[in-house]
C-alpha cells in the first residue's frame, strides 16, 4: 500500500529509553512514506509507546489510547511498549485498538500494515519473556540540542517489586565500536549532547564481553561530541574506577543518577537490591570528594511492602543526611507476578502517598540548597532551541537549568556564563561572559 498521503502520530510514556525508541520507530514510518504529525492532531495512524512501571503508568497508557481513539475514531491505533508486552490482551480490549506489538517486533511495526482498515478487535503480536532477545539501535532526533542514545536493554536483576525484566528481557547490548560510530553519526547531525540510556546501563557488556567503563572511555574520545550525560547507574555498578574517570574526562558531565529505592538495609534486602545503605553513602561521598559540584539525582520508592513506620523514619533520616541534589520519588505500586506481593506488612495507599510527599518536600529543599551553593560560579551552558515569552533556557554541565533573554545566536551553542541567582520558577539567572 502507498502511504505517502498518510499521517502518523506518536505518543510516548515513561522513560528516556522509550523516547529514544519512539524516535527510531518514527523513522521507520517516515521511510514508508508517512508524514509525522503531533499526537494531539488528527492522524491516520497513532502509535502509543507505553509504560508499565507502576499502576499509574498503566492507567496513563490506557488514557492516552482512549484519547487518540476519541480524537479520530477512524484512525488505525497501534499499542507497543512495556504495557503492551506485559498486558497484551488488556491493551487489545481497549476500544479502537487495532494492533498490539510486543518487545521483539516494536521496531518492525510497518510490516503489519498491509492496509489501514480498522480491525474488528485488537490483533496481538507478542512473545514470551524468554524469547525477547533482539537489540535494536535507537537514538532520539528532533530536538537538535540533545539525543538519547540507547546503549543497553533488558535487566538480569529481578528485584522483587519490578516487572521490567519481564517486559524487556535479559540484559543485552551492541558492541562499543557500533555505539561509537552511532555517536559520531548523531554528532554529525548537529546534536551537541548525548544522554546514554538503557534499562541497566552499568551492566553493559553481557552480549560482547566488554564493560561499561570501556564504553564511556571510548565515547569520551569522540571529538565531535560536545557533552555526554550518563543515565541511571546502579550503586554497585558505579565503581570507583567509573567515578574517577568521570572526574577526569573531557566530555562526560558531572551528573549522576543513582537509584537508591529504599533508605534502610532491611527494605533493600526485601527488594533484593544488590547493595547496602553503607555502600550508597560511600558512592555519594566519593563523588563529592572528586566532583564537589556534581549533580546527584536519586530514585526512591515510598511505602514498599515491609516498610514499617519505624523503617521509613530511619530511611528518611538516612536520605536527609546524604549530600545529594534531587530525589525522584514514586509511591510503591503492586505489580502482578512479582515476589513483593508475598511480603508481609502492606503500607496503606494513602500512607504511601503521604511518605512520597514528605520525600518530595525534602527533595525540593535539597535541590534549592544545591542550586544556591552554585550561585556566583562560572559554568558552561548548552542553550536549548526553544523560546517562551521572550526567554530561552539551557543546562549547565551539572544540570542546573538557566534562563536568559532569547537570542537566536545562542541556539544549540555552548557559552560560558556566571550563575547569578534563583528565580521563582526554579531556574537560574545568568550573565554571559
């Protein structure tokens, strides 16, 4: 079928990895002749790349599917991503859904498009967990300032609260050589910054016998790249070797994202995490020793099964004691087929939300303190290609958002700036050197 007069829109939920993959899927549609339009516009085809990390993510995925079906009831609707892989029949049963595509076929969606005739019921194409084996190179493109570069997929950890290994399969990766070539290609397209993304990127190397440390060393030598940010790395995989190299590197930003998930050893053990609070504190201390101004973001789950009030208070005190920059907080969400469901002491949902709110307030305090202690310093900023009400924004290497009057010549450019003070909206006023 000729798709040259057809339009396609994409909606992406969840993690940065999903965004990199949506961009790659979109390019496959464009190669078939589709014109890409905004997801809020009327389109002939909608592709929803879903998330299923929490019950809220499932609900958001279903809401978006229903919204596009309402926007154009005649549209051909395709659902892919983690929700599609984990709950394919549920996704197929939503009114308007025509195709549900699982993990192995998400990059081959167009092969199922013989025509765009609506199906009487959703058609499912998924595979069992053990059959998820493909690695598909992916990077985001469209925002010319930065690109999410997928370096790894899947996870071998099987934490008791998590379904991601069932949605994405075992840990796998391409070669370092192929990723270096891809990074060069991205830079040649005008991208100034790449963000390394995956499910468990510190576990890089299962497919090729290489290591995450070797990967970042190789990428640091790509001279056409302006800046590299590293996505979430497990504390047990964020080795002293990696931290030391980041402190000495030419291009890697002093920006860490480290999942803690729980602030006591008792709950970490229930989660089957592979580190202790002591190890986590050591990692933070080592970063501060070598990179005093580094941004350190931390993931937390509030109200996991087994987290008694006493354990939460201990956790809060531990987290409060850490010299970190921001918390990413999620109330615990029960996931089907996870071992956490068998853990005694269930925290009521309202209490989970209350704990999450306390941690979010702590995060706001820590982020404000982090920004304030950087006032008066000189930093390099990459300015975004967006403008709003006469202003433009950018990011320092250590992930402080800055704001200044819009100047076209700054778009997608690095500039040395002085950090002058915090605005009410949380951005930093600057003067350009």
